[in-house]
C-alpha cells in the first residue's frame, strides 16, 4: 500500500509506492512488442481497467472501440481512491495513507501518433478530457491538487510508447505549487497585480526570451530556466484555473501547443520531453478571501522540459540545476524554426 510521507528536514512530501515497481519495464529497457499487445490501442480495451471518461460518438458503448480519447485508472497507481484518508503523526514524522486518484489519459487510438503531428481538433479533445477530469476530482473535498503530466519518450520516463499522459489527484499541495502560490500571493498583496502578468509585461518589451505571442498565448523561455529549452505556454490574459476554459478556448490552446512542440521537435530532432500543467489548487472549499487572492495572483501554464541534460551529483547535492543553454539562445533558436 502506498503512503505519502513528509520529510521534516527538506520540508517536502514523498510518495512511497511499492506497487509501482511492477509497472511495465520499470527497471529495464525492452520493446513492448516483446511483451505482447499494446493495452492502449483501439480494440484492446479489455486490457485496461474500465474507463472513467471517454470522448467519442454518443452511441458508443463504454470500453469498446470508436473512442477518440479514453481515460482509465492507472493499473499500477501511486495513489488509490479506495484507501481511507487517514493522517498519522509522530514526534518527527507525518504520514498520509496513499489516498488519491491516478489515471491514464490515452490521447489517441493510434499507436504511433506524436502530439505535434495531430490535428488541432484531436489535441483539443485531449485537453477537454484533462479539463473534465480536473473538474471531477475537485468535487472531492479530500483532493487539494491535480497534476497533469506527460512523459514522451523513454528518456523522459515513458514505460509504454503509445501516446498517453497521466493525471494524479493529490490530498496535498506539492512543494513546487506551494512556492508558486506563495510568490504570487506575496506579490499580489503588495502590488495588487499578478506576478507572472507583470513579468510577461516586461519580457514582451525586450522580446529576448519570447518565442511567440499568438492566439492569446505567450510562449516563453523563463529567465532562470532549469533545463535547456525549458518552455512555458501561458495565457496572455490572466487566468488561474485551466478547468474553466471552454472548448473554443481549448482549441486555441491546442493550436499553440502543437506549434510549440513542432518548433522544439524540428530544432532538437525529436527529443524526449515532459509536458506538465500547473493550475490553481482546489478552491471549492476555500474562503471567499482566499479564492479572491488565488484567482488574482496565480497564473496557470504548461511547462515543456526537453530532456537534453541529466541530473548529476551537483544538482542532487545542492538542488541547483546547471543549464548549459541560456534561455535567450533557446528562444532565438525556436523563433527561427521554419514551420
């Protein structure tokens, strides 16, 4: 059974999940063809747990072919909804039983179909599935935060090559999100403006780290990028919560996501990468004052991390990443890509 344990020295949560070691190819690299049929391909619905959400024809039966996007529980979950939400604490240690949700978003029926090659409508459907699952999880008072992430390519942590991402609903707010929220809150209480909005306003004036500004979105290489070609996609107008976007807005988001990944893929020649969505934490049960502050101070965004470098001893020992590519150089390279 998995557990969430709090590190009293580094002040961060860790998930201990022994069941995860049984997931496909956890400890070695093998071609999944050697293991048999891909469980995510259309027509193999019986190889996954029953779906929790799908996009397809209205007359389609659940767990049958004909879907465009399909969401299923992770077969090897880090967290599970059938575990009692219990908090334990001793003199030094705090522990939560492994309650939460861990699902897989099967982004397309096609086995070999990268994000940047898909039609905009197909990417929009994937984003609709993400939005709907976030809204569903935030109905649960025990869920504090929902993270969407995709590991694309073995070098980025993928264990199956069929295009998929994962969504994890947590009973805690992760340290990175807490830091983002805290920085935004401090800036807002002092200036009555969103920190990211103010930063982007300055960045647009110089243009050095801006890749594109299109369709109501800004594609940006952050000033203190931790990784080579770390790329953020942000709404130009302030918005804290990805789950409130309507289908028309998600189509614009899909267009910008496709273009950005095309640029990265063309310049870096198909690198493994991670895609992460940072959105507001669960405000359903927050006070009105807290809701107002978060809505005005937090700015949702996608982060794309191309896996061009590896974490080594210095990074582990200090928590400081060494990035060999400046964000100014990365932005200039991606701007000049001929689409």
